[in-house]
C-alpha cells in the first residue's frame, strides 16, 4: 500500500509541469530556427508551447517577430519578475528569456530564487511542452544538464558530426546523460539524413555508453531564409513549403519524444536551473573537486 501511494504521488508530481526539451547543435546548425518552427507548429495544434531562451542575443524573439524582453540575469538588479522576461507571439507561442551567465545565476538570493521559481512553475503547469534553446555546453552546461530530454541537431556540415560527438561525450561523462535524441537538419533527402545519423550512432556506440534515438529530418529549404528576412515564422509566411510541412509533422510527434532520464519529476525547470548553477559554481571554485 505504501509503495502504491508513493507511485501515485510521483505521477501527480509529474503532471504538475510540462516536459522540457533542450535543443543542442553546433554553431549554424539551425537549432533556434527548429525551436521557432516547432513551437509555431505546436501552437497551431493547440498544444500551448512555452519557449525558453537560455542563449545570449535574443535571436528567438527576432525569429518569432516579438519585442525583446528583460533577461533572467537582469532580475538581480530590477527584480521586476517574470512579466518583464515574457512575451507572446501572435501565433500563440509564449517566450520567456532565461538567459544568465551561470556564475550570475549562482548569486541569486534565496528570496529571488523562490519568487521566480514559483512564478515560472505556474507557467509550466499551464504549458503543454517546454522548448529550450540552450548555449553550448562548453560555455554553460547547466540548461542542457537539467532538461528532461536532449535533442541533438545534426547537419551535413563537416564539423557537425565532430561537434555532436563532443557534446554527447561532455554531457555523458560530466553530467551522466545517456539518452540523446537526434534530429537531422538541412539535408537533401531521407537517405542523407539516415546516413548522418548512422555515422554518429556508430562512433558514439564504439566509445561511449549512450543511447541515440532517431527523430526525423528537415529538408534544406531556401524559403526559411526568406521567412527570417520577413521576421515571420516559415509556417506563417510559406505554409506550403517543403520544410514547413516537415515542421508541422515533427511538431505533431514532439510530445511523444518525451522519455525523461532525470529524477526531478516534481521540480520546476527554473528551480533546477538555479540549484544546478550553484552546484556548478562550487565545483568551479573547487577546481572540479
């Protein structure tokens, strides 16, 4: 009876927040574009996406065609709360800017942490899914490390395979992550996408104890650049383009990709982000000991 009650409590805790998906890719891999388009596809399907920007530069705001906002790092000074960091696109995508350098997140007071964590938890309960644009783990590994699911972006570019393997190795060896989902971007056809995935899976399985899962691919499409020049998502500007159709199909499948390997079922993303940043700062201070 005790075990059954414990299981019910765990299921209830898991239902309190939406699953998070961190998108990682080498420079120029198109991760931010993928997040933008998947979020729009989810919004069109009525699935209430919450997009979390953990990268510097506010590129997501530009791609979604919304005004820039305050960042998480600015809260140390302004303390205006989540409203200052949040906006919504006309397609129904909620965007929250959680960019802050890891050393700055570690300096948040307990009161600020509690307030922001509580405000963000309310957003998570209302959302269907969290899409997180994360920085390179070399610069800041924390947002990737605390996400429920990791989506690795692979492209035909020469350095993409090397960068993807390095990311897998870092997150596996340093943060214990073992499950990686792979989405192939900017390819000519399915065969090219499958060949890239197979190469990465072969190298990873030879040297690391990790699991890679194929998610799908997005074809190369010049319409994407045209939509970005218009500051409009592809699915709004060029709904019938090849990539637009692919994004819509992938968005419909995205909720089924959730197979979390973390053990933070009842803890919100913001709470995990700040707590892990404090741990990271302590490790850095101690030289990783």
